[in-house]
C-alpha cells in the first residue's frame, strides 16, 4: 500500500473508532442528538447571559440536560415529547441562593431552637428547609454553617434523589476563634493556633465540604487565618468570610479570602477608603454576598405587616407543633433590644451597598434564610427585589442569582444559564421580572435536572 494511502486508511480507522473511544467520557454528546424528553414552549426566555430575551421561546431537554434553546419555529419539538406550556411566563435558569442555613427555619431564639430540634437537623429540619427552597425556585443553594455530618448527609440524600431540595454546596461548621455558647460548638469550631486551624480545615475538607466558612477572623491570630486560607486553597477550596466588622474585612482581604458575606452590623455610615481601595483592586475577582433583605424583612414583619406571620405559606411541610413554636418565638422579636436599633441601622444599608457596587466586586444573591423571620419559602425573591430597589438592573440581579454564583461555584459548565449542555434547572415565573422583580415570589414551575418537581 502506498504510503499516503496507508496514512488515509489509518486516519479513517481512527476516525471511526474515536467516537466509541470517547463516548464513555462524553456521555450523550458523543452519541449524536439525544432523544428529547421534555420541552418548555411559548414563554419569554431569559437565558442568563444578559443579552436580549427570546420571545416565544423553546427550551428542549433530553434527560437531565438542555439540548436546545431558541425561538418557536427555529427549535423543533419532536412529536410525542411532553410539553410544558409557558405562555404568559418568564422561563429562566433555576435560582442559586448563595447564603442559606438549613438547620434553622426562621425561629426567633437560636438556643431554644437548638434545644428543641438540634438533634433532628438531618432527619426533620433540613429536609423541610430544602423542600421550601426548591418550591421557591431555588434549584441550587450554598449552606454556610451547620453540623458537619448533618449537612453532608442531607447534601448526599438530595443528590441521590431521596429527598427534594436544591443541589447543595456546603461549608459544614463555621471556622472561628471560638463558639459564643456551649450549644453552638458542633457547628462553630474554634481554632487554637495555626496547627489546630490546619487540622480542622483539613478535616472538614476530607469529610467533603465544598468550601470553608471563616468568621470573626479579626479575633484570630494572623498565623491562624493564614493557616485556614492556605489549607483551603491548597486543597482547591475557596474561603468565604464574614464581613460584619471593618477589621474582619481588613483581615480577610490581607489573607486573600474569595468571598465576603453581609454588609456589616455596625453603625458606621460607610466603608472607609482603605477598604474601598482594596476592593477596587480585586474588582470582579472578589465576590460579595451582601444579604440585604434580612434586616428589612425582620423590620417589615415586626412593625409594618405582622400579618405575614399568619400566612400559611411559610409553614409548608412543617409539622404543626414546629410551626406554632416558630410563630410564638417571633412575637417577641419587636421587644428585643437589638430591634430598637433597626430604624437607625436600616438607612445605612443603601449607602454601603452603593459603595460596594462602585468598587466592581461581584455581587451575589444570598439571604441568610433560616435566621429569625427569614423563611426559606420567600427569602430569595425578597433579596432580588431589594437589589433592584437599590439600583441594580433586573437583568444583573437575575445574573447575581444564576450566572455569577455558578461561576463562583466553578460549575459554569453545568449551572447558571439556559444553554445546550447545561443541566436543565429551569423555572417558570408568572409575569415579567424585568419590569417587576416581586413577581419572583410566584414561581409556578420548577424543573431540576430535567425533572419537573413543581
Ligand atoms: Zn449566615
């Protein structure tokens, strides 16, 4: 056989073999167009990339992934494929709430809650919180602080399809200087010295956490903070840090944490220039989850619309005794000393939020769902509505709950946008969030991994 012909033959043989060789790793992509299993037809599609919307869109799903997104007429829906009629709705990526706590469900007294339910986190409490989040359109969530074994067990059960809930990314226990009270020790691990810090961080990483949650880092030694961040980064894990106090932020910045939480509890009117300058330097490489809505929501519930507490929506999936207990605990909130500070603290938030935005840090939607009066069924849309109220465009707000979190979680290839190849995590919302973000309270359909779950 002449030399060139031989080369052709080898190439041809290789080309024929290649798909078979690659198929096991590429999955359905290598096996040609997969048979669609579900189609969402007729709604306005926001794909998450921030460009123009698609009117009368079609999202075609095969198995757990999206195979096509386009206009009706451009994307054909094969005969026999089940169709969800999306007319009158906005079709968008499932929401990603970047700050939730599944072991608490809005109760007003953490100690009493833990006494009553602390031993039933994994079996009773977390599944309720997870189910509520999913029904609110939250198909992915980041849990920032819980007992290690409990949250990992719930994460696994959701992933295995045993219980409904968002895909979970979890920190396990807080890593901090020391727990404030005895009962908190299982979910607030104090570190004592750099070696201890390294060991504890390694232990939670080996157990399976997705990242490390650091708080009160201004109360730790430099060596301890450095040990936490280095151990996390060495293992390919990011560090999420609290930002309640200015020195907490400074220490976090000094050691290169990846994401800050909250906008500060103090009464300072804004962030000082040294912090702002450091934030400008890190720009969009630094993530920030400001959790604006809890303060507003608690004040709203206590002083503006107490009737909210009698809305059956937040009790969904809760046994009656639990709902009664939560309800009773919240009657006391308006009489607590810290509540009296709210009217002076609330006006500071818009200024601080504006400052953060102007530095260019990447803002994400996170709610602290689970803390007093922040129920998992309605926390996420409240935060999104607050972003818009404080000046973020609706499209960017949606990206703060979809695309940016997916990037932060390093799961951009699976989550955060509606595009071929991505996991089919899709929600249908009645109306137009680009005109009125409060319509996000009305999520009608939830599809997770290609399966309709609401
Ligand atoms: Zn929190």
